[in-house]
C-alpha cells in the first residue's frame, strides 16, 4: 500500500500533479472525516484514472453555525490512511488561508433558485459556500492536460445538481461522475453524521430508506406513486421529525406535478427526503 503524497499549498499540489504528468486525473473534493462512502468515490476514480487526487478541507463558508464549524472532526492522519487503502496518489490538505488567501471571498457564486429549496431552505447560504470552494478546488486540481474527471456522491443529490449546473454554465473542462450511495447492511445511507446517532436513533432512521423503497418500488412497477403514504410512514416513526419527502425532476429539482404522482408513473424522477432523527439531520435520495 503506497502512502499518498500530501500537499499543503497550491504550489505543492501543482508540483505533485506536474511530476505525475498523468494522461488522466480523477479528483474528489471532501471535507475529511472520511468513511467507506468516500472510499467508494476514491475507488471509482482509481478505476478510471492514472492519478487520483483528493482534497481534505473543512470549508467555513458551508457552515451556518460557527460552533458546528469549530467542532467538525479534523482527523487528517486517519483520512490519509483511508485514502491510501483506496489507492489515492495525492492528498491536498490546505489551511483556510491557502484557499481564501485574501480573506473570505467578496465575489462569490450564487446558487440561485436551485440552491434556495430543500437543503438550501434549511441552511441559508450553504450552497453558495459550497460552490465557492468547489469552483476553486476544480481549478487547483486541473492537470491542464489529459483527461480530467471529478467524482461526487449521489447522496448529496442537490449539491451534485448544483455542481453540474455550475460546470455547464461556466464551461469547466471537467467530466463529472456520480457515484451511488453506500449504505449500511440495514440500508442507512453512510454519513459522518451517523456517528452522532444512538443505536435507537439509527434504528429509527431506517424509516427514511424504507419510505424511499416504497415509492421506488411503485415507480419501477409503473404504478401511481401516492407519495403521501411515504410521508405518513416517516411522520409516524418515533424520534423522526420529517422536513420534506418529495419526488422531483432530476435536473431542475422542481417537484413533480400532483397529476404525475396519482397516475401510472413513467419517465424519470428523483426522490428526496430529509429529517431530523433526534438532534441529527439526515438526508437520503434515490433516482427513479
């Protein structure tokens, strides 16, 4: 198992990529606190590319609460170990001043209406902050030659939709890859937040996946979706406070019209769900 090269500065990252001189480069941005869900992204990048680069950077602009930002786990040594096991070549682990070298940016990307709904409604400004750092990181990891691909988890479906739109709108020279959600044996989508759940809460959280399966099964059979049944399942579950359960257009994230939900389902959609389980906010989704 090869230990990844660690780059702390832009210059070190650029030098490491230039030294590797890859014909293809796969890039995975992360905020650290890595788990096997991240590992699946790294392995997907490893399968397609000569060189795999990841970033580990806790982005202040994505946090609404200064306490959450201060308490976010920072465990670079453990993250590098997981990255090594997945075949990562370079870990870019900058400090905040290396990314925002002139202070927090005055000129920022606006996620627009796509970033105001669902998770954006619960976390105002979150997606603007996410785009600010992803835009920078995609530039910094760009090998400038050869094929360039970036990998994101399907679990953060709204984030992925926004990044796709940013890449298209701003003509980034990168191919985006979506990697399926990794789940526990019981079906809970893997997340660093899961560590904050008690065993009782983890059991309660399984209703999110069960409710998704109910609607996905109906969609697969071209039956009416009757989404209110899934909403009722979540609302009746102990310890679960549902925020939203919707079926949306995968590209625009606009909720499908009611008459698309109570007639035989055809076409494509995306199930989105978010809920608080105890004090922990969880999200999940599934394309249909």
